[in-house]
């Protein structure tokens, strides 16, 4: 007969074992103007907790580097030196700008971080009374928009905007980039699963044999409803929507994603979701698709491996790449663990 204390020990061991296997740390904090949520699982609670803390620190670090809301960020220094001199930047900022330029090239200029020369013409802050700018004002600013004019000198490690009034803004990839950096801090021995979300951007990590993450996509037409659910393991998902930030002028909505070719808010797409292996890339393309629209957008989207998109047009119709259509499960369950907005 097995002594009673041994049975007790066995039970405690089992409970402890199960508990240890699935130690989960979940934390949320408002950073980069949005809610950043980080969840990670692993055997050693202390290790997981330390890694989650490090992941949050990465988000703060990326924000300090590239936020144009901060006077002291490297990006703000580039902007202040427009028309004056090249600015030395860190390899990460250089890389983020080079990646943005690559998406500009592939998207035919729909994605353009120099769109920011239009900044202030359209005011989405709600601080000033909103108005539609005059055509002449837009035309004058558009002269300073153009990704081809951004001068990156890789060997010197500098970025130069050749004309005063030119401006860069990495708002369309900053959160995605931060999510990537945070995930890198979690992808270490001892962490079995991790999910980082920042507003509409997320990236998952799942060790082989572990459960995938199940996420919900919010319907851009009806925000109280889910469009569907999706299972992901080691991928990133980003969403953009004109309804997230917009101004209403005389009953008409103007969204915060601008078409760099016209200087006016992009129209025709309610929301776009992109899956890619890295969050910065998904983030950049989600923004580009809002400008490009469904047909052009799906045509220009880099071909697989891995990049998929779902676009909901202004009439509420879906346009999805073939690889994604089959992955979306239409019946949303009442309790999806993670929601992100489309
Ligand atoms: P959000 O930041 O609201 O989640 P996005 O990732 O789509 O959504 O980024 C939108 C931001 O991208 C805008 O607030 C602006 O800073 C920037 N942006 C707007 N239009 C463009 C564009 N055509 N190309 C690149 N960036 C843009
Ligand atoms: Mg984006």
C-alpha cells in the first residue's frame, strides 16, 4: 500500500507541476498613446515576469527613439534639421526608415513617411476647430512630400531631408516595430508562449507543441461585433481603420491616414488587417492598404511567404487574399481571450 503522505505528495506535485508549466504573466500599460498588453507563459514565474518587464522597457525605448511627439527623439532631430544638415542616427532608426522606404517603393508611394509635411493642415487632435484645407494650401505642402527625396547614407549613418518644411513621421510603423522589439525580449529559453499587443498591432510566439493563440477581429462596420476569429502561432497581425481617429466636418468624416499623392484623407476602405511574420511589416501594409484600396492593394501586397490581408471596403464588403479567407472562422465565441480592433 502506498503511504498516505506519498499520495498527498503526488497530488501536490501534480498540481504544482501543472501550475508551474502554465505560469502566466499578463500586464497592461498605456504607452505610445495606446494600450499595450503583454502576456507570457513559462515554467518559472520569476523568469517570465522579468522578461515581461523587459518587454515593456523595449516599448518605452522604441517610443523614445522614434516618437515625433517627443522633442528629443532622433526623428524630431531629423525634422528640425530639414534643409540644414544630415543627422546622425542610431542603426535602429536608420533601419526603420529604410524599411519604410522599401514599403513606399512597393506600394507605389501610397505608404510615405514624408506625408508628415502635411502635418497640421488636417488636425485630428480635436484641439482646434476642424476645417477642410484649401486646395492651394494642400498643393503648397505636397511639394515637400516625397519618399524619394529622403537621403539615407548607410555608411555615414545619417538621414537628411533636403528641404526646409520636409518632415518624417513613423506613426504608421512605430507600434509594430515596438511590438517586434518587445517580442524579441520574450523569445528566450523558459518562455513557452507570448503575445504582445499594442492597439491594433500584435505578434505571437508559440514554442512547437504549445497551444496557438486565438484572436478576434473586430468588425469595422459594427464595432460591437467580431468579424471572425483567427488562430496564430508565430506571426504578427496589424489593423488600421479610418474610424479609429478622424475629424467630422459638416457631417463628413475625414480619417487620419492621408493619401500622399493627393494630400487628402484616404477613402474607400473602412479597415484593413494584415498578417505577416513581423509586426512592423504588417503595420506598414495595413496603413498602405487604406490608401491603395482593395484591388490595387491586394495586387501590390508582397507575395507570400506569410503576408495575407483582409480589407473591408466602404460598403462593408470583404476582400481577402486566398490564404487568409480560409483561416478566418466566422462564428465568434463569446469569450475570445484577445481582441484587437480592425
Ligand atoms: P494607428 O496608429 O492609428 O493604429 P496606423 O498604423 O494605420 O494606425 O498609422 C496611422 C498613422 O500613420 C497616422 O496617424 C499617421 O501618423 C501615419 N500616416 C498617415 N498617412 C500615412 C501614409 N500615407 N504613409 C505613412 N504613414 C502615414
Ligand atoms: Mg500602420
